[in-house]
C-alpha cells in the first residue's frame, strides 16, 4: 500500500509539473527557471545511469558508443534533441 501511495504522489507531481508549463501565464520565478534549465540534463543522466547500473554484464559496445557520442556532442554544445538522436543512432547501429 505504501508503494502505491508513493507511485501516486510521483504521478501527481509529474502531472503538476507538466501542467505548470501549459497553464502558466507569466514568467517563472528565477529559482524555478534555474531548476527547469537543469532538469533536462538531470533527467537524461538519471535514465542513462539507470540503464548502465542495471542489466546483465554492464555496458555493451552499443551503450558505450552511444554514451561516448552523446557526451562529446553535449560537451560541444549540441542541443538536447541532437544529442538524443545521435546517441540512439549509435546505440542501434552497434551490437549489444
């Protein structure tokens, strides 16, 4: 029951965050702007870190190649969609 309550609270929180950007009529406070700016890289890092930690045998060539390409593009200042598409292309092209 506790787990179900936690999942429901997380769902309500994410729905509220999405609705905030749809419904808002004025500029966000500065503290929230800083949070939003760092949210996309933090979410991507959590997804990549979670996929690296789980699974059998650690990183395969596809995951390692995708991670390397995404890191290089991100360091050079590429936009988030370009980093994601390039990383996925490498992950799908390489085995494992």
